C-alpha cells in the first residue's frame, strides 16, 4: 500500500451558534506513506492529530481532498464502485473498542460469518458456518462459545472476535486502530502476540495506530510520527527510537517510562508547553514551532519540506533543525 500526497480538509463553522464564517480543518495535510508486504507500520501521535481520518482515507471510506491511495499499484480512488467493493476485501479494520464495534444482537458465529454472507463468492453457503468456527479457533476462542453474544465475553475475547471477523475475507492488510488501548496490560500482550502470529502465518501487512509508544516499539517495523495532520518523522523503528531526529518525536519518547530503575532520570523529560494549536487556526511556518524549544525565525515563516531524507538513509524528517 502507498499513500501519495494525501490531503483531507473539512469545512467547519469558525463562529459559535452556527455563525456564517467558515474555517478549514486540515485533518490530513500532505501525507506520504508506504507499507511493505508482510511488515508493520506504526502510526503515532497525540489525540486529534489526524490518525483516524488517515485510516479512513487509506481504506477508501472517505474521499480525500487530493492525493492517491495505491494498493498493489492500483489507485483505489479511481476504481469503479464494483471493483472498489472487491478491493476492500484486501483491507480490513480492527477497531479500538471491541464492544461498540460488535452487534450486541448477534452471536459470535453470526458476527464472523456476516462478511462471508455479504461477499458470497468467497465461501459456499453450506461451508460458511464451519469457516466461521475455524476463524474463532484460529484467534484462540472456543468454538463451543460460538452462540454466545458479545456481552458474554471478556474485553480480550471481544477483541479476538473482532480480529476473527476482520480475517474472514482473507485480507492482505489489517488497519489496527488502537486495538489494545482499551485492554488491561496482560491482555494487551496476548492480543499483540496473536497479531504477530497471524502476520507470520498469513503474511499480513499492518497499519498499527496507537498512542502508546512502548506498544508500537514491540510491534512495528517502521514508525511514522504524526502532528497536526502531517508526518513529521518516518523511519525504521530502531533508528527512530534510539536517535529521534524531530523535536516532537524526542518529546514523545521522553515521556515513555523506562522499566529499568537504574536508567530512570538518565535522560530528562521534555515537557511541551501549551496544547496543540487548533486545526482551524494552524500557525504559519512549521506547525510545531509554537511548542518547540529549538524554534527560530525561519520556523515561524517557512514550513519545512515534508519528510526530507536524513544522511543516514534510514529515516525522513520534516524539520529545519533536525537532530543528526
């Protein structure tokens, strides 16, 4: 999968009580990404940075203002509706809240079988129930519980159920939108290990969206850091985590607790001043300059080039003064 120059702007009222002046919300603003077959791309950033909107664009659930989404070299946005429907089988979603994403009136078997009933050409009708049971077993659920409803499962079991449903159409790409953030830590580890096992077995590619950098480090092969609709740093996991180049990435990583008590406090915590600017009133120049301790005059007047390759060739960064 590849995204080229993705932009999504929304019109919103800039005045309270439905005032007439209209403002533009730049939810996604010129994003370039590439996802390699069988790899995991971790997408991180604060709430409201545009991660979920980007997810909808990658799945062609939302049409971008401009830009393209390519899957195996084909532009999803240019496909006829019938072919787009078939292509969507290749990209499935694992949602953040496993409870609200499941129909409470349906049994586990019905939930997993539903995609097969919609895309009828994949599995013959008489085989769909047995295929649904296979999927339940594949994700670690007891097929004997196939007739239970979502409220009869634990949070981790519900997320396994959501994963089974996502796998029903034999996708090539799973978009995981904060799939473990609503779970206990011990259950998080189980779900992450399950996702990694499924990736090894089926050669799946993941877009893994999260705000927990420790989880992303365990899962991702590459990491993209998003701020106010833009990718500010993108590179392989080890390089981004060991030598972050963008000030925002450094600030995010400084907030991750170190499990080794002997190393705690060795590197100072970087506390950003203020909140992110409003998406309707983004600052001129670099969007991060109002919170950046390295900001200079050029940062306030000229936006940095989007994700310029660093000399090490292992990452790209959008900053006038990146760390080398």
